[in-house]
């Protein structure tokens, strides 16, 4: 699946992250990021870039994005499902 937001989201984080990390997440959301929904939690996703994975919650009511965690991706390729657009 691909998560792409229709408008620039308000992004908040549970802990301080460098501005470049927050900017990277904003660019991914604007361009469309490969994502995997969390099967145990509604509206939670792992968004993947070439080098990092972001764990986020996207509020269906407000479109607000909450960055919960970020980690470096391993070299393993993962299978993702087809695209979906989120408001």
C-alpha cells in the first residue's frame, strides 16, 4: 500500500527528532510512501523510505500525523500491497 496525504499534514512527534527527519517524513507523505498498516492498531502504519522506516499514527478525523518511532531499514526487500490514498 502507498500512503499519500492530499494536503500538507501537521506532523507531531512523541520525542524530539532532528528537523531533517521530520522534513523527510513530510516529503514522503506528500509524494506517497510505501506503507504497511499495523494489523493490531487501526490508523497506524510503517512508512518506508530508501533508508528509514517511520512508525506513525494518522488521525482519520484531523489528518494529523503522529511520529512514534523511526529506525534504519535493513537491506531486506518487503512485499507491499497496492496503493491507497488517505485524506
